[in-house]
C-alpha cells in the first residue's frame, strides 16, 4: 500500500523546488514565487482541514531557507575573500502557493508534483522580451526528479488566454499549465482563476484540462448550477447526495475558441493559443 504524503514532506518539497529554481542575476538571485502543488485525491482529502496551515508554514519555511542560504553565501564570501552568488531576494508579492488534486491516472498516494514559475526581466538586447522560467519537481514512488524550461512571457508562453469581467473589473488570465481550477474559491477551495461574483457560481465551479499530447482542452463541470460551452450545457461530473460531492470524472471537449458560462451569471471568453 502506498504511504500517504505528510504535511511536512509537502513543505520540504516546496522548499526543494525553490532551491532548484533559483536564478542568479548580477546583483541579486531570484526565487520562483508561484507554486502549484499537486497531490493524490486521498492526500488532499486527508489534509483538507489543515491545508491553510500547510500553506502558511510553507511560506515560513521558504523565508527561513532564504535566510539560511543568504547567511551561507555571506560566510563563504568572508572566508574566501571573493564574490559569491548574489543575495537571494524574496518575491515582492510574497509566496503564492496553491495545493490542488492531481487527476493524472498514474498518480499514487504520497506522490508530490510541484510546478513553480519565475518571471525574468527583459534582456537588455534590443527586441528581447521577458521570459518565464518554469520549474517542475516530482516525488513519485519515493524517487525525486526536477526539470526547468524557459518560455516567452505573455500569450506566446501560454497554452490559452481567458478573458472575463467580474465585480473586480475586466481581467485576463493566461493558462500556463495543463490544468486549472475556476470558481469563487474559499478557505478550503484552491482556485487558479478566483472569481469575484454571485454565489450562484460555485467555489470550485469547473476544471479546465489541457491534454499535452494533443493540445486539446477538456472541461469538467463541478458546479451545482451548471456550466455552458458556447451556449450548450456541459455534462455534470458530480453527484450531490446528502451534502457529499462525488466526482464521476466526466469531461466535455472545449473548442479552440469558446464562451464558457458559469450558472448563467458570468461568462469567460476562452481562446487556445494552439501550442501543442
């Protein structure tokens, strides 16, 4: 039987991802600031009541690791009397951490997959745009691995663009990973696209998944009042019984351009950027 992931192990994996993703510049070193943590559904359910505490302590652990690394580099500079790595700067907007359910078929309890992002400044060369560094770390079956990619920022580095207007005004979301959660969010609901709107929209209204092999998109409706794709109702993926919600894992294909309606009160304009 697979051993479940502990809260401490999740925090340590977030810290490891940060270390893997450090990017030295000339005067400073930048860490990734955005972390999406994917766990097996059993681990999410077991830890759901303390997930806010896990996120808070993960932020504290990242701060502590930055202090430790910066102290080490200072000591090294004093001992060897030459310049070491530039000091690591904490992200200006703070650490952004979300813990989500991993819906991949080959995931097991105890597996921890983390995708983090670091926006890099534009290069000084004429015409050079900014880049996004993406760091993936995995602990699968007890074995760890990591990888890094650099992608152009903006629409060129996104799989899809979602535009909408909620109570906070007009917004644009660029989808840069293979799965996102859309809804009003809340203490126990982790959303990539957090909507400020009427309670008709569920806290976790739908999930949008991109198939990396084909580049096609699929929507899973998790709401009570429904989701439409170009005016057509998407099949519900959940059964509601006695206050419990059971996911039947039903998805609907999403065209490259679509208008997605949430409970008939808010609409998202979805556009695939055709990156396969």
